[in-house]
C-alpha cells in the first residue's frame, strides 16, 4: 500500500475519531468543533457520494417503451403481421365450405335406415387393380357373419357388394363394375329448390363415373347427390338410399341442344380405401337394429 493511501486512511480515521469525541461534548463545544469537522468530512467524501448517487439514479429510472433499431425493423414486423392476417382469412374461407359440407352430410345421414342390419367394420387387405373387374379383399369372413351379396359401404357411401367369402376374408366387387342402375338425384344446397330426379344412370367408358342426360332447363347442378333408388334390384335391399356419388360436372350435348349431361362420380376413392363397413342383415327374431 502506498504512503498516499496510508495517509488518506489515517486522515479519515482521525476525522471519525474527532466526530465521535464531538458527539460526547456539550452543545456549546459540539457546535464550535463539529462545524469544521463536518465541512472537512464533506470535502473528502463529497465526490464519491456524487458518483454513487448518479449511478443509483440511473438504475432506478423506469424502462422506456420498446424501441426498434430503425424504421426498417418496424416495417418488417408490420409486414409479417399483415401476411399472417391474410393467411388466417384464407384458412377461414377454406374451412367454411368444409364445415357446411359436414353439416349437410350429418343432416342427410339422419335419413339413412340402419334398422335390421348389423355393421361389421373391416380393413382392406389388398386391391386387384383390374380395369374390368376391380376387387377389394377385406379381413372379415364367414366367421364374422359375412355372406355373399351383402352390401358394403363407408360413412353411408356405397362401395360395392360382397362377391366371395372365406372363413377369415372376403372379396367385394366395387360399385363401378355395374353398368347401369337407378338413382335418385337431390340438391346438395339446402337453399336450392327441392326436387327429386329418379332415373337410370349408365357407366361411362372410363369405368369410373356414370352419366345421365336430362332436360337442359331441368334440375341438376354440380355437387348434387345421387342416392341409390329404393326400387333397384341390382344391389341388396340394405343398399337402398345409400350415396352412390355426386354430380361432378355438366356437359353440353351438341347433337341435342335441348339436353344436358350430368356426370356422376363416386364420392369416395374406391380403389384407395383403407377400411369399409359390411351391412349384415339381422333376422327379426334377433331383435333387429344396431
């Protein structure tokens, strides 16, 4: 320790001792002696107190508002926010039609008759990609009560008919293998005029869709549903009123301008299904229903 530091410490200790002695003196002596001592101590400690006081004052200041380094950073944040708002609105516009479609399907399903059948869910094991006779193989068979010519569906959409059955598996023929059958077409839009167009639809050359020629000014619009008619004999009775497809497009007929062609496609990707439901008839003495 240097002599300067040592002398400074000695002066401070001396001043402190004098102040202690001054505090024990009477009022008359304390005033005479204490004034010079206090002035000396203030001269020594004043600069340090000023520095420490300023530092603590800065610490005690409340934080100001959040600031950006420059206007460009703020502009980027605002642009990102605007993009996010646009994306949210776009997602809402996409979700709304899906919600409306789900609501329509729920209302339609209330009209499907499941009395007298037992639903057996099955997984699709394989698909025979034959252009003329596509076949699905499922993991349910006679041990599960499944037999030939039973109706197969998924979420009230007709898939096909059971063709052959083994103890643990069964093969079903897809809906699109049928050349023609009778359907009832009804509007999908709840606000559209109510109509029921019951006609026979015929399979198109692509073997994936059906067609029906109707009056050009008559009913029929894209999105309308086609239900299997009640008087059909092509499919089992349990298939009645199931959805077989929707109107996917409307074509003009140059050879007959008074008609228009409704193109009807199955609502399900029949060749890519992972599961199906078999409608097993239940005898009346077994209680019927589900």
